[in-house]
C-alpha cells in the first residue's frame, strides 16, 4: 500500500474521482489533500467526502521556501504526491526531496501545449486530436517522463466547453488507471 497525498488548487473533480476509485483504493491510502488556495472548491469536496485536508495558504508565507517547508513537514510520511490541478510551480528544492515520487496530469498531448489554457489553445489550433498526459514531475514544467497518454478525435461541431468536458472525462478514466498500474508495479 502506498501513502498518497493529493495536491490541488481548483475545482477538484480529479481529486474526487481518485478518492472514489475502488481499484486505486486497493493500492493506495489517500491520506489527505493539500490545497494552496482558500477559495478553492476542492476544499468543499474534501469536507463533503470526509477526506482530511490542509489549507497551506501561499499568501500567508513570507517566501516560497517557508511555504514549501510547511508542506514538506506535512508529507514526511507520504510515498507519492499526486497533483490534480495544482497550479503552483514546485521548486527544485522540493522536487529533490521527492524525486520520482510526484505525478501530474496535464490536459494536452505533451510535449505539445505545456503550461496553461492547453485545451483552448489546441482547440483554436484545430488539432485533429486532443488528449491528456500523466507524467512525472521534474524541474521543467510539464516535461517529466510520460507515464500514459490518451486522446480523442475532435468533433469541431462541439464548442470549447463540450470538448473541455470530454477532456475531463478522459482524465477521470486515465488518471486512476495509470496510478493503479504504477503502484501495482512498485
Ligand atoms: C485538469 O484539467 C488537469 O489536467 C489540470 O488541471 C485540471 C484540474 O481539474 N492539471 P479539476 O480541478 O480536477 O476539476
């Protein structure tokens, strides 16, 4: 069994989906959520589904190192950190402490469309396929080794919101499946 912490900053649909995944729960104890934004909806979700959460509010710290040290203290017994819409760049100092143990999901077919607004940019570029990637986190943004990808052919009669929804559905399938495979093999 792996001890997992999920980091999120936003809505938390991936967080909730991972918590509810029965197969993943056979291999992982999802211990708690760490959230860096007090207004994030993911905190409500955690409360509703009874998962312990820590709000580590970035604005309350003097600098990034203090903020990350607080988080490092919380995750000292954690085996893997799973990012699910965590919107903050993780420093090399932090990564050094968790080398190969931080996983992220990104809504594009990496290496294309790193960074923000990936779905919108791919949609506006009329990409034939849009997809998602699960990857290890290293010092370069959205550039760590890819664990899994999946994609669908874009139907351009659908608007951006509909395509975004389709991306989320794909994420909700691929993320638990990929984590199960990873933890199973550990
Ligand atoms: C997802 O699209 C994920 O790929 C990206 O941030 C989004 C988070 O969505 N990293 P949610 O908060 O899980 O609903």
